C-alpha cells in the first residue's frame, strides 16, 4: 500500500447510479450520479425525504448492492463483497431475538472465528460500555427500544469498524432516548475514530452529530447540496441545538429544502 | 389522574387486587364446572338414549360399553395380543414416521428456501406431489414394503413431510432480511447465516407445523394398519368393524385420542424449551 491510499478518503462514491429492476421487468432509478466523499474519521450525515435512496447509498458501500454505473471505493479500493472493516446499524431492531444480550454482542467475534470464551469476555466489556451491565442474560424482547439500540451499538462497535454506516438508527426512539443515544454514539465514535455515514430524515439530528451534511432530493436521488457543520467538538446534543451557529445553519438548509 | 392514584391508601389497593384475583379464580372454577357439565350431558344423554332405545346401541354403542371394551382390552388383551403392545406398535410407527418426515421436511425446506434456483425448479413438483391424496400411497407401500412396520412408517413419512416442508420453506423465506444482512456484515459466512439466523427464525413456523403433522403421522400409521397389518390400533379398528363391534371402534378411537393428546403435550413442552427466547403469552389458563 502506498501513502496515497492510506491518506485518501475512507469512502468515495463517484458518479454512482443505481437502478433496480422490478419483478415486472421495468427498471427503476433509485440514485442518479451521486458523488460523495467521506474522509478518515469524518462524521458525515445524509439527509433527505423518504425514498430518496439514502439507504441504497449505504447498501452500495457495504457491498450488499452493486452500482449500475460509477464507482464505489472503500479505503482506496473498489468495493468487492462485504468488507470486514465496515459496521452497520440498522433502522429497525436487527439484534437476534433468540440470543441474549451477551450472545448478541458477541455475535461478530464468534462469526469471525474467535474462541467462545474470548468473545464473551469482550462482549461483557462492551455491554458495560453501553451501560447494560446486569442485563447480559436478558433477551431482546425483555428490553426497551433504547436498550435494544444499545445492544445494536455494542454489537457493531465490538468489531472495531473503521467505517460505520448507520441507517436512521434512532428514528424509532422517543425524543429523550434519542438524545441520550446520540450522546452515547458521539462518545463511542470519539474513542473509536471511525469514519461515519449517518443516514437520517431528521435535519436537526444530522447537524448536531455530523461534520458535514449531504442533502439528497428524491425521485431519483441526487445530491442537492453539501453543508459544512462548523460546530466545536466535543458536543453535548441537548445543548448544541441552541447555539446560534446551529440555528443559523438549520435555517439555511430549511430554506434550501423549501425551494 | 396521577394524584388520584397516589391518594389511594395501600390497604385499599391490596383489597382491590385481592378482589380482582378472587374474581379471576371464580371464573376459572366456573369454566371448569361448565366443561365437566358439558361432558356429563353429552355422555349421559348418549348412554340414556341408547338404553331407552332412542338410538340403536348396535350401531351407536354407548359410553358404558365403550369403557367396558377398553377395560376388557386392557385386562384380557385384544384378539392380536395385549393392548399395550398394540399401542406401542402404532406409536412407534407414528414416531418413526414423524421423526423421519420432520427431519427430511426441515432439511428440504431450508435447502429450497435458501436456494432460489432449486426452489424454482422443484416447487412445481412438490405442488403436484402435495395435491395427490397421500393416503392412496398406502396401498403402494403395503404392496412394496409388506404388512410390517415399514409400510406404515413410509405412509406416516409422506403425510408429515409435506406439512413440515411447506412450513420450513415459508419460515426460511420469511426470515428478516435485516437480520440476515446484519449477520453477514458482522462477519457470518453463508453457512453461519443459515445455522444462526435462518434456522432460528424458521423455528416458530417449524414447531407450529409439528403439532399438525404429528396428528398426520398418526393418521398415516393407523390408515396403514387399516389397509393391511398384523398388529396395531388400526387393525383393532378394522377387526371391530368386521365384527360389527361399534363399541370396539369407539374404544380404539378413544385410545388414539389419548395417545395424540399425550404426544401433543410432549411436543408443546419441547417447543417451549426450544423457543424460550420468545415473549411469554400474556394470559394463560
């Protein structure tokens, strides 16, 4: 590997178009000519209305979907299959309902061939880090939505991903829990230093978390505009939204979206 | 609203809880009473109308005769040996057929559920095979496999296989796509996805089918014995039928019902042990 590859962007989409073929044989364009770059350790948020192809963007980066045109590169190399350096947090609960908390968190290391005892020990550590100590033996249905989300975060972070993709992870939570989880996420992210793509339809959430916000429009999804968020870190979510710079940026994006 | 709840003293709350519990208990006792009353009315009515010759006891028998028949079978044995042996023969045929049919059904369901090409190729044949009344196959099995256990097991297997297969297949197809994607991203190989995501998701479907298919296995074994056998409850029914012994037919039916209920109870226990991660149902009697 040369120096350029190491210092290049973590994720680079250039001129990406993605088409679906529907069962009745028609072709549907979900994304058109998307160009996006995420630097190492950068936190990027993607905002847009429902159905604008935000989730498809993430599928392209994970390798679960392939672009119809253009290129998707992760860490300087084209995406080929599922990359071990990627972590993904889903919108809905994707924790395994038949595994208890400890076994859910240990899933990644176990799948990747760690010995059971070692994986469970590591899992115990992560369960504590997300504040679920004492719940190791609980099954997901015995936990609240916020606690299940913590399990999902621990499950993803235990693999120490260099790239973290999040698909509206907190949209199903109540406002209070959501703010707690956002703070939790920023804490975990700052200790891990991963590059993040955070998809959301909540503009305030995007601004309060990210370094940069991509705004997509729908039908088919295209990048409408990009905003730099100059807010200082570390941020406290419940306070950052009252900063004048936050309010100003939020107003600018809203007025752009209205056009 | 909140202050109202707080205003209530602890003893008052306790009294209300106790009252609610007493009410629930009383209702439960009432239900059990009604169940027994229903049984008494049906059996009593049957017995009475048979004794008063309102219905012909030769065709319809009567509860006392049926229980008498069960008793004499249990004590004196049946025409083809002891009652317990007959039960055991039928039960072992049923269990073998059930086990083989369930295992092959689950394996085939997972294989076709996970492989779209195999599913597209074979689904049409399975549909055809499923539309054949499978009991008819019993005659073929008797011809090829003889009067012994094998022909009954074979019939039970084909009865069970399609039910379990259809459910396992559907269960695999319905496995949550996000869960599969999550497992793959966490590092699972296709085999690991099958074992630790797809199989557990399909388990609810599979266990549900086991309840139904045990009954089918029993039907397979009994019909097989009906068609030709040397031992078993099905043969007892055939014999009773041949001698116009209505009480014998009903008595064999009663024995089969008891066997099926006991097995149903065991399967439920097995199911609960297997899917204990599921939330418990809220109300249970």
